[in-house]
């Protein structure tokens, strides 16, 4: 079944993915901020929003668009934190 889904999507490997154009800018901001994680003894706790907001403000001056980008980046951050937590639970490092 998985192979059929991959073939249908045009992807060759399970570690590949498609980024929808509507999500590309938020992903770009997230990746640009990849060195801005706040870390505690338990591991990553989230992104430094001061840095994220600074990056977003260089991309657009429209307040509504800035707010939407921040919300989208926070969704990506949430997924990344869940993935890191699951990996840690399984004894893997990310």
C-alpha cells in the first residue's frame, strides 16, 4: 500500500515529501531559523520567537501576513517537537 501511495504521488522514497506552494514560505522561515532552538536539560523546548519574528519581518511588512507566517511556523515547530519527542522515546537522536 505504501509503495502505491508513493508511486501515485511521484515520490521515489518514503523520506521524500512534497511541500505545497502555500506552505513553502513558512517552511523557508522555519529552516532559516533552524539554529534558533531554545534548549533545556530535557532537550528542545521551542524556537526563539524573537529570532523568528525578526526573520519574518525581513520578508514582509504586512502585519496580517506576518501573523499568518508566525502561526504557520508554530505549526511546523509543533510537529518538529513531537517528532523529536517520539525519537527520544524510541532511544534515537535527532
